């Protein structure tokens, strides 16, 4: 999925300066963004008060939307660099095409994982004959220096491990590891992404790693996380230092748990690129506009997205946090 801001601001992310070493309860307000022709998304990362959670650097939550009489998601071909995209659905279908020649329909509770590495382009669209509802999340993971120029790849995993907890909780492990269950999705930093299904009456504690920082996103219902009630589309940053997390729900609810080892490296994120300097970003934009490096997406009925203009101010990330 693309960041379709017409004037995206470069964002410095990463480092441990803003990481809470202790447990906190920091509620993050979403920003509404229009995606494609009709889809409205709630952007939760990067946020004015929180840039990253572990290596997770971008989170959009969308739906549930009734698209029975609409085209649904229509995101033209666009580039990515230096990151992984994680597509996760609760309802609907998304047809993924990319410059590797991949053509894959992603369905609810299936992992669509694209590693951009040095360069890739892709499109995402609701199939012509699509389900009535569209509801999901799109997330990005920043690649560390050792892997940011790796070869691009796409993975589709329909069979993901499930952790069954007490009190009506089922956790599907999307990325990384949770309570001994490991996702087949490729990771390049220690992290976790899990989809938590909570039956009405759930009252339990989920084991966590104290060296990870965490956040919880409510997808549906109204869950209570560490005593904080979360409406759909809201995210609670939880900090580090937790060995478990209290979760309860009076009604059937859905959460996403995101976490990971704090990301030491400073990065620059602009539009659909993650780099380490202004020059990285400028070169990527130039390569996309000139038609080099990112390849072509075959089969999409429409023109690729042009890159926005770069801001006049050069942005340099600060050095590694100590």
C-alpha cells in the first residue's frame, strides 16, 4: 500500500531517544488519509508523538467499509525501498501485483509480505468481483542497514501458527514469535506482529518480552488493554519492560499486537521510501520518475503513481542514539 500524501513530509525515525524503558500507556490519535479512489484509512504510525514501535514504522487501519457498489481499494503501481510491507485483512480481498511478476490474491487472515530491499514496485486493488466488506491493516517494517539493499521478494502464507490463551483469546502470529509460536514470514530484526481474536468475556494475560517495546491496535469491538479501553482504530503504546499484558473484552473484539526490539538505527522515511539520508531519498525518487531500478508492474489497468515533489529542506537523521 502506498502513502498517497500529496506533500509527504520527510520523517526521522528510529533510535532509542523516544523509547520508553518502562511500561507506559500512551494513547495515539489517528490521522485520516484518503487512499486511492474511495478508501479512508486511519494512520497511526508515524505519529506526531510516536514514530516507530520496534522496526514497525508505518501503520494504516481501514474499514470495515461497505464496497459492494464501489471499486474498493485501487492503488496504482508505486515504488518501495528499504522496507517490508505487511498486508493483513479481516474482511475482503486484495489483489497484489508487483514488478517481480507476482499475481496474488490476499484473503482474510493470510499474510501478504513484500520485502522491497533495494527496489520494487507493486499495485493493490480490490478484485472486480469482490466481497461486500473491506477491513484490514497495512503495515511497514524498516529494514536494518545489513538488509536494506537485499533482493526484493514476495511471500504469501495462508497457514499461520495460532496461540490459544486462557479466557477466550486466540492469537495468530503474523510476523516473528509469540509465546513459542513462530510465523513463517521472513524477518530481519527481532519483532512480533500478532492478530488477537477475543471472545466476549475474555480476561487473560498474554506473555511478552521485557526487552521489546509494544503497542496494541484495536481492529474491532472494544477491548481493554492494561486497563485502557480502546475503540476501533485506536492504538495504545505500551513501552518496554513488560513480561505480560492484561487483556479483557466484554464483547467479541479484535486487536493487533505489534512489538519488537527498539530500532537503533536512524532512518529517513519519505513517501514510500526508507533511507538513511536525503540523498538516498532523492536518488530513489529520480529512479522512479525515470523508469529505472524499480521495474514495471504488468497487468494493472492504469498509469503508475508519480512521485510528489521533494521538500526544499534537506533532512539529515541524527546519529545513533547512545
